[in-house]
C-alpha cells in the first residue's frame, strides 16, 4: 500500500461515545447529561449486574426492542460492573448535580406558594447556585431555568467524557445502541479525543481526498499496538467520484428516514442527515456518502431527537457544512437544551438559529421555519421546527414528525405562505411513551396511564389528511418512518403490513391518489426532478 496516498474505506464507522455510551444530543448539555447518567446509564448497568439473564432474554424478544436492556447475552458482567464503578468515580460532579436538581424541585414544590421567590435563593443547593433562576409561570406554578452557557463553561462540562470508536461494518445489522454501552473490542480503536477534535475532520476528508497514513496516525495519536488495525481502515482504491448536479431543475434525493437532499446547480440543502454506509453487500438500494456534494450549503435540523440529530453522520460531514440551521430552544429549561450551544461545543462554528416564520434568503431560494407541533409528549419544548423551502417558484415543506393535532395552525401558515408543490410528512403515529426518552429528566415518577397517553407520535391518517388539505400539494411523500435496515440501531422500529403507522399511511396515500395527488411512502432511495 502506498501509505502517502490512501483513502478512508466507505464502511468505516466513526462512532461518538460519552462514557462508553452511544452519544446523542442529551449527553452534551451538562444538565441533561447529568440526568441521563443517573436516570438511565447507572440504572441500566445496575439492573444488568443484578439480572444479566433477564436482559439476555429481553433482547431476544422483538416486543422489547428499544427497551433498557444491555445486549451482551448475559455476559461481560464484570466489565459492566467496572464501567459502573468508573462512572460513579469519574462523574461525581454530574451525579451530585443531578441529585441537586431533584432537591431543588422538591424545595420549590414545598415552599414556593405564590409569594416572592427571592428568599428561596438561599435554599438553592450549593452546586446549583449561580446557574439557575427561580421563576413562576402565569398560573403561579414554580420552576427554574438554567443559565446554560455558564454550565458549558463550568466543571460540569468535561470533554474527557467524549471519545470516538473506529470500526468497520460489513452489514446493516446493528443492535439497538442507546441501552448498551461499548466495551473493549480488539477490532475497534477507541480514541480518547473530544468530538471537536480537528483530526476527525482530517480523517473524514480522506473518504474522497487521499492523504498520508503516517500523518493521520500522528494527528489522531494512534498507539503503536493498534497501528495494524488502524491501517485496515484505509485503501488505495479510488472511491467513486461524486457527480455534481449541473442541470437547471431542482433535484430531490431521499437518503432514508427523514434525510432529504435538495440540490440545484448552485445550492445544496440537506435535511436531518442520516447517511448509510456502503462497500458491502446490501439488500436495499440507497444513496450514501458518495452521493453527497463536496460542499453542503445548508443542513437543516427539525428537532432534538436522536433519529434526527445523529452525530455519527454529522461529525464526519462537519468539514463540508457551510451552515447548520437549528430551531431556537426555550432558553434554559431542562427538557429543551440549546441546539446552538450544543453544536458549537462539538466543533460546529456555523450554527444559525431559526424561529417560527423566520426566513433565510439566499440566491433564488428561501428557508422559512414553520410551527412543529406535538410528538414531544406535551412538554414545553421549543427546539422543533418544520421547514418551508422555496427554490425559484417551487415550494416544499418538510414537517418531519409534527403531529397535526390542530389543523388551524397550518391553515394560518398557508394563508401567509400559500400552497406548496410537495409535502414530506412523517406518520410514525404510535410513538413511545414520554418516559422512553424524557424519563431521566423527570424528578418525580409519572403514573403509567398518564405516561402512556403522552406519546412521541406523529400524524395519523386524519391528521395527515388535514395537512394535505391545508397546503393543497401536487405530491405527498410519507417519510421519517425508520423503516430502512440501517436505521434500526437507533429507531428500534420493525413494521409489518398490519402495523398501525403502515395502515394509517396507506390510507393517506390511497386518499391522495383518489384526489389526483401523487403519493408514496418512501423507502431506501428515491430521486425526483422538478422544474423551478
């Protein structure tokens, strides 16, 4: 191998970890990270140590897919116990922080009775003093908000918790990652570097641009005993060249789940990036990294869920992203951490916040944020937005998992923006209960019947039909269903023809076709050309 001119193999996974757990957005902001350490990681590890056989049985049960069960077949208990002990030692500050949040909530519940909150600042737990403001809402319900930028500049934000796991995949099969920590593996390289490390950009560029093996080894500080494994991640074989789109139309490419690439000869817009690997036998056709442009003008993020913000895709793309557009959060609430602060902390220096009905204009295009409702278990979360994208006179909306519980909202949006040509909407209308995602943030348990009623669910047939009626599109595409095999590791979804979301989306597609609207549920890959 000519070690001065090597390429990164297209099936190399650059997997971000936090304390050996798969990293997602709630593990970056210090407040949500603290709550997930105590309310998720430590609980799952302790449960596995006590009953490994029960975890092994649960993992084999399809009905339990996505549950809080470690997938090591009841083995490696000693290693999990060591990881738990390391977490208790290394994350003392965040564990104390988590307990202080619970203590603060209890204090406010007991003592904030509608009178001034000023005397209660003295009773704020010591570790939280200077990081919180005590507040009432207009119904005199007490709460607090964090000064989140201060937390990022405190001992509670520690980049040494971040690391990167490098490994080669040879198929789409991966176990569900959010409930199983990573343990040592001789075929994988574990780099103790933060997500912002510029060596990750240099490594990622080598997918298309050859580089020196010795230089990238030095940049990433590869230990001598891992050099042979590291070298296996590279090849001298030229990758397939990207063919830049140079036509006069708008090209739409579906990459799977909620990931759509919109291109003209001048502009590229990528929504909710989740990109499949290639370089191994595949049963489902798909676009992959080789189909992305060398520069992405705008990456649009719809909301702060792990299947829409995937660091495993975003960090390798960081070097080619000009702007990443995120919804603005509610500024300091525990359940709604700032996406702008999060992305900046992990090396994205080009973050643009967008509010509802804000517009970004460029060339002959515009991006307008429109309301995203539902799918967040009725929590006050503002970091969610749908996108109205205009290219020339051609208009599309990407509503992701927004659940159209009140059609008048989108009717009012239509009155301002007019009809659209194409709608992309998610119809995963079962959804998990509140506790599946937000459980670690709760300071008091929620009754099971209430938890079950507040779901992370998108639109069903009737609600999807209301959206179509509001915007009068020529085409409707159901997407963001998590059906692709390369999504299962993060979505934990397996449908049958009788699954409720499939039945409901079939009804919408049938209804659209009956009204002369082109309609389809997207799967795998799709390319469509449109006139501007």
